[in-house]
């Protein structure tokens, strides 16, 4: 099945993400990429032959759109090059997106070295498929059944 993969980069890391994607382009050829607005535009311009959907810009709801996709089991991996040196006006959205990826066992790389580790794993696709649509309900059954 086609993998849906989220790609997001904060402004100072957009070039790095585009360079990273250039290195690993072949691995994304059969996948559908979902990116936040500006990241998506940068990547679409540089890689017109890849299947890239640009959502809303991050601060305008793009991170939340990706989070929603994760909650619906519609995203199998995330590459999110964050900028740890620049305060983000939508920091709550950034944290929510990372939290949901963790919650739903979506592999998420927040820097280039981790992205390299993920994408170079020969079992990358297999593991993404294994966790496709993973629901955390089992793990958090106590929470879901808590007494109110
Ligand atoms: O802010 C972002 C992620 O938190 C990225 O948004 P853009 O890709 O629209 O710049």
C-alpha cells in the first residue's frame, strides 16, 4: 500500500530538509507526501515529480491538520525538522503534533541524523505498514475506562 508521509521543516531548516529529500528522493517515489504549506511549496518547486500535498501553513493550522491525519490513522511516518533556537508562535501546535505521533506510534524524526537512521533502515516500509492505523486504545485502556 502507498505510504503517506509527513514532511515539515521550520524556516531555518527548510533548505536542509530539501537537501535531505534530494538525497533520499528514490525512497519517496512511491509515497504520498503531506507537508505544511510553506514546506510543501518549497518541496514542490524543487521536486515537481514527487507527489506532494501542501496543507495549510504550520502557524495557520497545518500542524493540526497533520495531527488530525495521525489520529485518523492516515499518516505512517513523520519527518519534522524543528528549529530549537527560534520560538514558534504556534508552539502548542508543534508540541501537539509531536505528542500525537508518539501517542499513535507514528515514527517521527525531528532532526536530520534521526531522519537518516529511519530512512536508511531496510525495514522502514515494513515497519511503517506494521504500525499503520495503530490505535493506542489498548495501551491506554485504563484511561479510557477510568471512573468519572
Ligand atoms: O511551522 C511549521 C511547523 O510547525 C511549518 O510550517 P510551514 O511549512 O508552513 O512553514
